[in-house]
C-alpha cells in the first residue's frame, strides 16, 4: 500500500476540510462605506464588525438599535444601520 494521496483526492479533501474563519468571510465596514454599497449583513458578519457576540447583536435588534429583516429564514441587517451605530455612538435607528 502507498501512503501517497493523488492530487485529485487531495483537492477533494481540501475542499471538504476548508471552513473559513469569520474574518475570512467578512467585507470590512469601511469598504462598504467607501463603495457606497447599500448592502446587508448577516448576524455573524455584524457581530464581527462590531467585535461582539451574536447574542449582543440580537440584543441590539431587540432594543431597536439595529433594524433587521428576513429573507426566508435568514436574518439580514442593513449595513447602513451598522455604520450609523458605529458612527453615531449608539443611536443607530433613531
């Protein structure tokens, strides 16, 4: 038996085994502001930008400090609200 893995098998394993970290999946908030995108963020993306937990993001939503909407079962947060929260010192959706 050989311990050598074929290139095709190695590529398949790498595709299966690759799980990006949250930092690898995020677009910087500053880039959203510069690009002028009217983008939306997921809960984990928002938590990453704000450097808080997902539970804190849910608390911000429940307190009305961030708006959210649903796309099917997925929650999305307007990027503009996150920018307003960061830039406004805590008074985002007033």
